[in-house]
């Protein structure tokens, strides 16, 4: 019996590297998780997860969410940032 494969095209997310992004918007610090395809760094998904009143709170929340979302909790970098860098505009 073979394993069923998803046809949604999102299979790459299972092995994606997880990074965090924190930006200030309208006096709040917005935390997003960035999922980067390790085989094709130009394919990524940005998922906004919350906003906080201080940068310190945002960093704490981002670190916890990243550890939860990562397949490898040690946080081993797999992709170079310049390979997927996106413009926030």
C-alpha cells in the first residue's frame, strides 16, 4: 500500500524552512511566519500571526511560534536569505 499524496501543491510546506518577520505597522509590531521551500527558495508563503504593542513581546511570540512550526526545533538554517528575499511593498 502506498502513501496518499496530496494534490494541492502544498507538499513542500512539510519540509519548508520557517523564519520569522517582525515589522512595525501603525504603532504595532506585526509578527509573520515565512515558510521557504528549501528546494526552490523563490517559492515562499508569508502567514501573519499576530500584532503586539512592543517589539520585545513580538520577538518572544515570534520565537515561540517559530519553534512550534519548525520541523527541526534546533533552527538549522537551510536557505540563504538572499535566495528568497521579498519586497514588503
